[in-house]
C-alpha cells in the first residue's frame, strides 16, 4: 500500500477527511498480468468524481502505473483510494487540499469462464439507495448503504436488488443490475443513484456489435419477474448471470449473450 500527498509515509492520519467524513473517491481495477483492464473507463469515472467533489486534478498515468505496480503477476483487484487529505474540523474543505492516495492489491483471483460460473442467487434488499444527483454515478467513499445491504442478505443469497429512496429498482448490492428480454438488456439509470460501472459502460457501448440491444430505464417489478434472465456487472464478475430466489429458472441464454459476456470477461 502506498500514499502520496506531498509528504511521505503510508499512514492515514487521524484528521484525514476520508476517514472522518468519507470525503473521497475510489476505483476497484482488475489488473491482468500487470495491465489495468478498462483503465480509460476507470479514468473517466474518476475524473468525473474529482470534478464533482472539487478535488485537484490527478496525473492519470501516475495512478495507472501505481495500480499496475501494486498488482504483480496474475489477476488481482487493486483498489485506488483518493481522499481530500488532512483538514480542519468541520465540513468546510481546505482551500488547497493535499490529496491522500492509497493503493492496495487484493489476493490473486481465479475467475471461471462465464459459461461455467454458477448463477448468482438474487434476493431483495430492505435497505434503500439514496437519491442524490450530485453524487449519482460516482464512486465516492460513502458506501454505508451497501454495507447495510450486504449485512442484511438472507441465507442462500449471493446478491440482492436495491430500490432507491423513491421505490425504483436501482442496482445490486455490489454492482449494476441488468434484465434480459431475449437479446435485449435493460439497466437502470445512474444519474441520481447507484454507480456508473465500468463494465456497464463497456456493455452499453459494445453490445450492438454482438447483436444485443440495450435500454437504460427504471424496470418495473412486473418486468423484472417476467425477464428471461438477470445479470450483475462489476470489475470482479464481469457480467454474471443470476436468478431470482423463489422465481423460475432463467431461460436458455442466447449465443449472442454468451459471446458478449465472454468478450467482457477477456476485455482489457
């Protein structure tokens, strides 16, 4: 783990605003054999978050180099955390923040081929997601809703669907949610709640080349229950198939979706 904020050392101080206020951003990057996969998409989301929070610009190449250096060989998830650094008490940020940067690598991954992975068993969360256009889409540090949602998974659940605070189907606990209708994919908007996932962006941009259409819309529960299949996407899972607990089995997946999921699994 490393830190760079104009000083030296690797400790987060007791007055760091990321620790005290959740004043910061993070990215979880899949690194394969020393290469940060889908880095341009991570970079774009991070830069949007920096602008939204009023952070000073960061050198994206330096960030990428640190992420790749932390990973080592094989496949690993590397987390980059940026906080506004040290500051006075209270909510007002320092005029010239010295950004704290933390990079940490997880254990080596063993990701099965999408066709061989066991479908996720998906339930429903009792924890709502906040609605806030100022924070919608960005990967800020305030993830307590997701922590609570994960705490409340019921026995047998691998994932859970969250509504937002006004009752719209919004996301999964740990990624973006997708409904499949034939070769048509539907995913909720992220401009008011949820995260603009890098794999979500890849699917929306590339699906048409595989004969798969996409739609960004709030799905109704009737549409959810009638769907031919469900998926959850994030950096670790790619586009993972799932089934509703208590619902029927997912219908046979078209070859176009199989090809799309495999391409995302291997995308760099």
